[in-house]
C-alpha cells in the first residue's frame, strides 16, 4: 500500500480507538533504514509525490516525462511548498528524475522477495509486469524530452497505457 494510505489508516485507527501504540508510530518519522537521523520524506520527497510517481511510473507504465506532466497538473507550487517548505520551482522535475533512477536501480529487490499478499492493483511479478522498458533501457528515463519549464497544459492527456490500449 502507498505510504499515504498507510498513514491515513493509522490516523483513523488512532482516532477511532485511541491506541497509544499507533499514536507513537505516527509520531515517528518514516525511515526505511531505521537510522536515528534519517527521515524518508527529507531524503526522498514528500510521500504524496512519491506515491504518485510510483502509481504513474510503475502502475500506469508512464514515461518519466509523462509522470512529470501529470504531477505538474496535480500539485500546485503552493501544495508542494506545504508538503516541503524547501520546495522551489524545478524541484518537482528533480523528484521525478530521482524516483525513476532509484526505482530502476532497486527493482531487483522486488523480484527477489518471497511471495506476498498484494493489496493494490500494482503487479511487479517478474514473469509478467517487469518485462518492460522500465527495467531494460535507461533511454526512456530521461526527461530531456520536455521543453524548458512551461505552464501546465489545461486539457487532460492520455496516458501511455491508454495509448497502447487504443483509448
């Protein structure tokens, strides 16, 4: 499940049942490495952006340039500043580039993990879902296809997945 969903579920449980252990978990900043001075959102990007990158890149099979364009229309600069006070224009592009590089470099971890229960629709099974350009070629990771920063398009774009399906 995406981090944002887990956090909201924990908030609901803490509010509904008042369990102190859940409140303690929510008070702790998320850290994959469990290092004392590490916080995933500071080291990576805000979780809403991270989860959106994951859903669009891995789930919808969008190219990084498409992910960036969708995120530019999804989040305003004010939204991004609320998530990360250090946000400056151009940072969203850096986050998309960072996400795609990290995802491609670490995908081997997903295919080496034991079978597990999948609660979402994202399928990273090595025999089916991973036989994609996302793990075969770094060429499509580049965002150079994008023109210099331009205002976001007003009309919605078809995703790469929908174009492949002919929709």
